[in-house]
C-alpha cells in the first residue's frame, strides 16, 4: 500500500490486528528515479477518534472508521517525494462533529449559520494541526522548492 482509499475506512487491520504499513520504499524509488517529480498521497486522513466520538455522542452513527496513524502520514510528508497529501475526510468528520454538537445543544436552531460557523472553526483548527504538526508545511507556501530552482 502506498496510498489508501477515500472515505471512512482507509485501511483494514491485518489478521493479527496490526495495521499494514505504507510502502514508503516505493516512494523512495520513485524519488531516486525521478528527482523532483511531485507525488500526491491520496486517502491520508487520520480520522481522529475525538471527532468520531463527538459525532456519535451527538446523534451520529460513524462505525468502522479507520484512518492512517499520524506517524505514517508524517513519514510520507517529510521523508519521501510526496508534496501533496489529501486528507478531506479529516475535515469532513471534524465539521460534522462540531455541527452535530451545536445542533444537539440548540435543537431549535434553523439558521445554518448557527451550526456551520462552529463546523468551519473546527475544520480550521484541525487543518492547522495537520499543516504544522503532521505535514510539516506551515509557513512554506511562499518558499520555492529547492529542486525547482
């Protein structure tokens, strides 16, 4: 496995319960053969348990969600030729959790702004974490890549 699938089940545990490891050796070979070639890692959401629990505690029913451990995404982001990591499901589950929590606390709400604002803020908070702690790309948008100079 180099990348995973879209949705809430990124990987399935091995029969012994351990999680399969991504094939970073393949990414390293590509990096050596095609230096500077940009790679995208699809299906890299961690699916943070706190958002799944918040969703389910507020009327959701998210089951069997299995994301990629942060450590594996960090390795892909920092030690291979990967220059873009797709993690949309992390944003979706964070927004859903906040929206459900807001609606549960205010069941008479009909104005979408009342629950979409907390959803947006939760997504922003989660993506700030991903950008700085996981992907290691905070503050690098304006910096040219060394291999493109």
